[in-house]
């Protein structure tokens, strides 16, 4: 019975007071780790990366003893212990490994240990230079820790469930955009650069280059880095903008209704589970 109580404590934040405290601590660790990750990209924090290879080798070996390295190690230790305990108390180990949130936890934890092992075993200069980019990529994978918040917030759970149920609508939206992008990019390249009308727009030198203009026009972003200069091109641009609004609006309505339905479903499930726990506690 204590295994079931432990499982509820780690898997269901609303099951008890201890589970709520544990969830709050986990959220605080995620926030702290994200703050440290963002601060580590500041120029003041990145200054040691501009050192020579010999200094960089000493720096990577001593970085764990710095305040940011200590905070990172503590956060990793907490996430690792939490993941191990949740795996031990889970009912079905295979199902636990297949869950998306648990896979994300593994992706967020593993890069730290890989980066530590790489800094320990890459002693030669050439190896250290090759490992530098890999280490930076692995450290940036810590951004996956943000998704751990989905375990504690119904809003993020609703978003994930909506994307799972509306994958057909998402694929349909992607097909709409790809078809429109192919048509409008080819026409814009022809009107702005393909026809010899005396004025050639170098921004539309190729169809792939015109695809960027189609995307920012259909999404009504309009960065202004490239724009048509011929009258036919501007007319095509207006049609592209209107078409983008219509194409994006069609599947988004289905996605919105699915989001509302998933939100009410998860909220009802959470309320029903809380009532069952209260009844069990009273009994």
C-alpha cells in the first residue's frame, strides 16, 4: 500500500498535501534551472568561453565548482532522484518508459551526464575543440525542463492533448500552407524577377527565396525585409495575404473547439479524482 501512496505522491500533485509540496519544490527547481540557463547566455557569463584551449580545458574542469555549476548539479540531482523514484514506484515499467513526459524528462537529464563525461574524457586539444559545439548543444537541451511543468499545470496538459487529437487538422493546415507557398512563390518569382520588364527584384531571384516572402505575407507578419516592386507583384501580394488569412482560419476553428473540449474534460477529470480522494480519506 505504501508503494501506491508513493506513486500517487509523485504522479498526482493533487492527491495529498505532501504531493502538493513535492510538486511545488519540483516547479521551483525547474524555474531556478531555467533562470540559470538564461543567465548563462549573458556576455558576462560567456566570457570564459573566449579563452584559449588550455584555459578552456581548465575552465570546464572547474566549472562544476562555480555557483552556476553547483546550482545546475543540485537541480540535476533532484530531477534524477525524482525520475528514479517515479520509475521504481510505477505499476507498469514499460508504460512508464513510453510516456511522452517521461521521455522528455530523460532528454532533459541525460545531456548533463553526457557533457560531464565528455569534459572528463576529452583531454586532447583537438578533441576538446570538437566537443565544444557538442557540449553547448547538450547544455541547451536543458530547455526541455520547461515541459516538465506540464505535469503540474492543466493548461499545458490541455495543449498537449489538443495537439494529439488534432494532428489531422494540423497536417491539413500544413498542406494548405505548402500548396499556397508553392503557388505564390513561383508566381512572385516570375513576376518580380523572371519576366524581363526592365525592373528586376533581386530579392526574388529564386523560388526558395520567394518562399520566405510568402510565409511572412500569409501569416500577416510582414518583416519588410523584402517586398514586391512591380504592379503585378503587389496585386499578387494582396491576394497572398487574403488567402493566408482564409487558409489559416479554416482549421484553427476546429483546433480551438478541440482545445476547449480537452480543457473541460481534464478539469472534470481532475475534480472527480479530487472528490474520490476526499471520500477515500474520510472512509
